């Protein structure tokens, strides 16, 4: 799968995340199973943080320590007709958990599943729940769009607001989908702010993650050797610093009809899943050197995580004068 072409912009050299590997998993459970699903997500988060590492540094075979570019789980209500802008946001009563994991190499994906099945105590219960209540699973994706190619790894934070959209596109429409992803990436890079610093989210939404991954659809998504169907999945994941950022994103959509006039009907036609209302990051990969109790803003006390530090340092590099 070829990555969507970059938007030309000055940025520091670094590790390019384009074409790197990952998977998306969507679990939708009835309310009565929410407590158990929460427990499994917490257990999964602990296990991932104990066994995986942040960023590209490490052994290339990823044996025993898969290298992550992103890991977070979002939680929120299942909404009727979530992709339709005319939806009234009515919930079905079910709870959605969406797993977004991106790896430095394909070896890391394979190691993740090997280590989970061999060493994580809650592997079997989660697999049972996924078989019973899984809405979507695809482990063969590649990153084809993002906000910045060489951004720091694992920047999404607990409490960030999130949206997730998944498309299944037939081969005849793949080129159209690629073009829309390129246009969406260009718009996101031009109008959204990759930072946790104070800003006016309704005008320029702050985000801590934006990735689009592209997956060739197999007849059996659990079997990496099963037959390809010819269809393509596109998984769009965005994490916002504040819920106002989602409102700001919608404002931007309204003021950029040249992009969204084409995207909206295409997404309505090919969308198979969407989380766009009241979804929050509930699990993530903790970066090392946690820093707390840093004052930001006016008269407010915030917790500053290493994700904040990484984004601020990266932003400083972007703004550094060049010779």
C-alpha cells in the first residue's frame, strides 16, 4: 500500500511514521458487560505498558518488546446513524471501545499477538469478548496520512476527546478514497494545531493525534494468509485536547465545502463505523519521565504529562528559525 503523498511544509528530519504498521479493533458491548470490558481494557493497558516500548529505538526484530508509535483505547456510547450529520445522537445503550495501535514494524504486530497469547493473563477473556461482540478488526494496516510525518510517538493522552471513522471501499473507488484522504490530510495540517498549549479550539482545534491507516480487506481478518477480497479499509483516528476541538472541526468542515462536499457523501456511502459523540481516551501508552503539577493557563492547575512535553518540544522544533 502506498502512502498518501505528503503536503510540502518545512519540518525537522526524524523518524517517518508513514507506511508503518498497525491495527484497529472495535468492540461494542451491552451495558451489562461494561464493567468487565473496563477491567479488560485496564488490564490490557497495564500489560502493554509493561512489555512494549515507545518509539523507533530498539531491536529491529521487536522480539520481546514491540516498538509502538501509538496506542490508545477510546470509550463512548454507540450512536444511531453516527456518520449521518442529520443524526440526533441517540444512543443504542451499548458501549463502544476502539483500540488504535501503531507499530514501527510488522514484526512488532506479530510479537504483540504472540506475547499476548503466551503471557497476558486476560488474553483469552478479551478474545472471547471480541468474538462475541467485535464490530471490526483489521491488523494489516499502514499509516497513509497524519498531521506530521515525524511526530513524536505515543502522544494521545487519557481524557482526550476522540473520533474514529472506518470505511470499507470497493476497489473501483480506491483512487477516489486516496484522493479524499490526501485532501483531508492537507486540510487537517492547515487548520488544526498539533499541541496541548492553550489555544482557541473552535477556531483552530488542538489535537494530540491524527492518523489514517489503510488496510487490504481479507476474507478472515484474523488470518493474515486468508484471501484478499479486493476491498480496502480506511481507519481515521483523531484525538482532541478538548471537546470544543470537535466542534471546531465541524466549523472547519462548514467553511471548507470544497473538501467536505465530496467527503460527506462518500463517507455516508462507504462508512461502516463511526465514533463521533462523547468518546474519550481511557487507556494509552505512558511515556517515561512523568511530570506532574505544572501550572498552565491563568490561575489553573493542570497535570502535565510527558505527552505534553513531547508535543511542546516538537512544536519548538517546527518554529525554530532555519538557516
